């Protein structure tokens, strides 16, 4: 290793995984020591801690269950519900209400943003909505969890859930994890409630209550710290509500803890963004800014807000001494105020974040969409791979256009291609070996490595999709390898003194330029069923041209317009051109068309059958003519 590379290795910044491990080495021992000391000092505290642990385990099970249903349906919903700001916010509210985890919604949003499936502004709208959606958990616990013995429902849910988890179906497993998660959530709430009831007989925590703004700030920090440790604002809120129901904390201190829980939940989004791209980090920063602004407004106008809570409670019939429900009302009101204040400034917030968090200049060889944040959700990972393969195709298109001595912009423009082909033969040709090694080979390797890390699925459609995407990447690479073979003779013969030979090679260049243009049209046009057939018509046209050229070569040799060596080169290069067309059309039928992979494969097979029949008919007609 050279000195410079050694210095670079020493100064290389730590990866997100290494940073997480260093953080855990500090936090984990501290948490374990504090818990051990608490268990020793107060046996009743064990029941509260067990309740929190069971609740958090339920949250993990619930998140695992909902991941089974975050496939194509969620992707379609995101596309349909993020085109307008109010739709993005509504999606955040509804999805968080259903999943009961703003953290999961935040991580999913960061994943989709990193995969290029939604815009930053839409992602911010979802995060705003998720903050409001998480308040429904406080309502459910305050309204039912403290009055109904929900532990009676926990055991059957856990039993049925475990049975479903052992089934082979992905959907049944998902239902099993959801039921098990809900069961453990209910069980955790029960143990927390019972723990605080027993705890107050030995220690009265209200003795540690602090009044005024001092208490507000202290308990806000405590709520924030508790959420950072538990990685769940939902768990913190349940803990606050159960403690409030047991009269172990004052109402004012509970409000401050709720504000702190809102601030602490941003840490989960920040950790989730460590493995994301720059837009993922911007989204985490937007989440932090939103919660800081909301907390600042709430703290500044806390006494006015408590009066507003009393007014709302009186209007809807909530008793003024029902502090658990009043806490839920307060939680909803201050998150709604945050959305009302921040939503008109989303565009300005986007511009600020883009200015503060600048994207690194990435070379063409570096992945744009393959991030740690996208790999956990299989369907999001597949979308990221598809986006990255399109990036690989863009690199390959540059190489192919350079081999034709044209620019991509010239080819995809509306300008007639024939004059461009004829006038561009004097341009310098691309160094295809360098371009392949720099922009194709390494990126393709990164994509293959990423695909290999995606968790295997029992869903055959998902496995078929991954297999097809791997094949699309191979098609792109093989098309460039055929281009490398084509370039050698192309560079010699487009400037040949032999007019006939030069014309034939210019025809090859024209056909390949037309291929790039047609592929671009398929890529940008709205999706319809004719796409796959249109792609395979390109293959048919090139195959027919290859057949006609073979017929014409005999005539050219007989008329001594080309020699046998030139004829052999021309036949080989025509085959390479057809191979390029075939591979890129196969690639486009996977990357540029939508719908289930089985439908796309079936359509392509039908199209191939029609092409084979058309080629056979043309060959038969040619023999009949002879």
C-alpha cells in the first residue's frame, strides 16, 4: 500500500454501521447499569420495565408484520398519494394510524426517497402527517387501555399470531406478526399499568414534580431521553399515560414529557437516514426542524394551549379531571399546530435543506440509488435496483453513442439522423475499453452485489422480478461487449475509400442510432400494452436487415464491389449490431415497462413467437423468389 493510500485509509470516515456500533458501546452499558440498579432498589420497577420491554417487542413484531404488506400496494399508493401536498400529509396520517409506528413510516419514506420513487417535498408531507398520525395511539391507550382489561385479548392474539407465523405464506406470516405484535402491545400496557399501581405503594414519583418553566424544560429533556433509549415515541407516550393514570406524575409534567417524546422520535429518523442518500438525510433534517419548531411553539404558548385543551374537552364532553384523555387532546393539538405552521413553507424548507446539505458529486460509475436504507424493504430494494439499472443503461447508452461518434442528445433529439451520421464520421471515437471499465463494469458489479444481499422471499413473483432484473443488467453488459467487437471494424470502414462499404457501415450506425431513439420514446411515453410489441418490432426490423444484408453480400462480392475479407467483417458486424439490438430490447422490456413480471414475460414470449414466425415467413418468401 502506498503512503497516500495508507493516509486515505486512515482518514476514511466511519460507515453508518461502525458509527452505530460505537454509539451502542456507550449507551448499552449505561442503560444496563441503570436498569440493574433500579431492579435492586425497587422490585416493583421490574414490572414496569417488563411492560416496556414487552411493549417494544410488540412494536417490533407489528413492524415486521406490516413489512409483509409494504409491497406493490404501498408503492402504488405512494405514487397516487404524493402528487399533491395534502395527499402526502393524509398518507402520513393514515399509514401511521394503521401501523401505529411513525418510526416505520419514516424509515419507509426515507427508503422510497432514496430509491427515487418520491420527491423530497412529498416525503416531508408524509413525515408531517406521520407526526399527527402517531397521536391516535395516545387516544386508543387513554380511551380504552386504561379502562378496559385489554390483557384479556392479548393471549388469544399471541396464540393465533404464532400459529400464523409458522405458515409458509408471506401474507399469513404478516398477519401472524401483526396479531402477535398487538397481543404483546396489550400485554405490555397491562404490565406497565399494574407496575405503576404497585410502584406508588413504595415510592411516590409526584414528590419529584417540578412546577413552572423549569419543570417544563427538565421533563421535556427526560421525555426526549426516554424516547432515544426506547427508540419509540409511542412506547414513551404509553409509559407517560400509564404513569399519569396511576397518578405517579403530574398533568403538567406529563405534557412536558409528551413534548420531549416528540423531539426524541427524530433520532430514529436520523439513524435511518445514515445509510440513505442526501435526500434521505434532508428528510431526517426536515423531521428534526418540524419537531423543534413545534416544540418551541408549544413551550412558548403552553399555558394558552392548556386552556385550549380545556375548551376542546368541554366541547366534546371529556371531563376536566380525565387527564389521560386531556393528554391525548394536547398531543393532537400541538402536532396539528406544527403542521398548520410548517406546511405553507415546505418549498422554502426544501430549498434551505438543498442549500445546507449539498449532494456529493458522484461519478458515473458510482451507484445513485443503492443504499442501506432501501435494502430492508424488498419491494423498495427492487425499485432501487430498477432505478440503478436504468442508470447503468444511461452509461451504456453514452458508450454506444460515442462508438457511433454521436452524442446522446443528438440521437434523442428530433433532428434527422441520416445527415448526422454522414457528417460525424470525422469525429474522434470513444475509448470503449476505458469507458467500459470505468462506467459499466464496476457499477454492474455493485448492482449484482446489492441484489445478492436482498432477503430471499417466498413470493415467487418477487424472486422472478429479481431474476429478471439481474438478467437486464447482464443484457446491458453484453450489449456493450458486442459494441466493443463492432467498434474495431467500424472505425476503419466509416472512413473507407470504398463507397459501398462505407455506406453499409453508415447504415449499421443509423440502425443503432434509431434503436437508441426508439428506446428513449418507449421510456418516456405513457405505459400501454403496445410497448412490448413496439420493442420487439425493433428486433424484427434489425433481424430482417441482417437477413437482407446476407443476401446482398453475395451480389456485392460477385460484382467485386467488396472483397471476401470485407464481406466477412460486414457479416460479423451486422451480427454484432443485431446482438446489441436484441440485448437492449430485452433489457427495455423489463426496465421500461410496468406490471407484474409474469405478465411482462408472457407478453415478451408471445411477441418473440410472432417475430420468429415473421422471420420464418420472410426467409421462406426469399427462397421462393430465388
